[in-house]
C-alpha cells in the first residue's frame, strides 16, 4: 500500500527496520545500565541520600520552596513587563513611519543578539554603580532586567509574525471603513493574532522560567537551581538526588504552563468559532470580504 509521502515497505525493508529497532533498544539498555552501574558504584542511589525528600519536610521548606518562590517571582515580573514591551516593539516594526520602524528594529535586533546572561551581568553592574538598590535585592532586579530585555525582543518578533499570519483582507476592510492604522492594529489585528501567537508566547514563558537559573549560577540569586548546593552539602553530598528532584519540579511547572496554554488556545478557538470566525481569524462566510472586530461581530 502506497502513501502520498512514501511507498510501502517491502519484506527486506521491514526486516531491516526490525533489526535497527532491536539494535537501538539494546544500545539504549546498555547506556541505561552503564549510568545505573556508575551511580550505584558512587553510592548515589543509596536510600539514605533520597530519604530526606520522602520522610522530612525540612528540605522542602528550607531550600526548595524558597527557591521555587524566587524563580516564579522573577519569571512573573519578567513576563508582565516583557509582554507589553514586546507587543509595543513588534507593532513598532510594522509602522509606516520610518522614525518608529527603524529604532524599533534596532532595539529588537540588538537585544535579541546578546546572550541573556551578559544582559544580567551588565544590569547587575549598572544597578551596583548607579542605584541605591540593596545587595539583597540587586540580583532579583538584574535577573528580571536581563530577562525583560532579551525576551521582549523575542516576543516582538512573535507579535510581528502573528500579525503577518492574518488575512490581508482584515486590514484592507478596516481601511475601507475609514479606520486609522493604529485603530486597525489595536481593535482588529492584535485581538485576532492572539490565538496564533499563544503557543509561541508560552514557549517563551518556559524559556523565562528556565533562564532564571542563570542568575543563581552567576549572581547568587536564590532561585530553585541555586538551592541544590546548600541542600546537597547539608544532606550528605546527595547531588544526584537533589538534581533529580529539582529537574522534576521544573518539568511539572513547565508542563502546567504548557497545559494551561493548550487549554486557553482551544477555548479561544471555540469562542471565535462560536462567534462565526475561523481559527485563523477570518470570517466563515464567503463572498464580499467582511471585517471581524474585537467583539466578534462582522461589519
């Protein structure tokens, strides 16, 4: 049986695929056993090293929970500041005015090209030299600043790409109705582009949560990953156990964010469809182009 993408495999091809699969499974099992044997030899799998996480609340209350709070706080502040800035610069790059479009493009390209760690270090030096922020609060300010500058530039490109995915007829219909470019952008294009941009925005939020660990590695920001060092020192050099627990927490947090975004995207699509628009934002009717405004009514 043939497919549009490929022809059906013959008997010899099926045998080769079975052989490759068996070899891959054997190699994967050998790697897993090698890792397991190495950890067991170093006594990293002994119950005494994992016991504190299952029998006591002290590591959770003293190290993990405060670190998680700092991580979520930095990610929250970075997101609520980077989102409007990203939308502003993304719209600015689409402006018809050169004096708006060029500076917006320069800012976006400049901060997008610099590693976020360097931005954090520069921000920390600036706050240390020119502000009166205390040494306890300075790492948080530096981490948030670096995350905002980098992620706002990335979100600006996401906004620009999301608006470009919309049918051109939406902007043309708004122009035919006499709406100005700013009104078209705010009331017509941006609301419809939210659904298309949502997966990319959530992916960037996951990046923000993970990048907070850079502040802990360089500027003693007490985030989640930075809690491993004192925790491992206090519980008998159980580094592998600490890394495993922290990795699972990162996995759960990011999975929760992704799941919420998937639900929100489905809800937005159902809402738009119920109001008579397609998932892409264009009206379902055919014939004369119509304009779908923010409240879903066709004009």
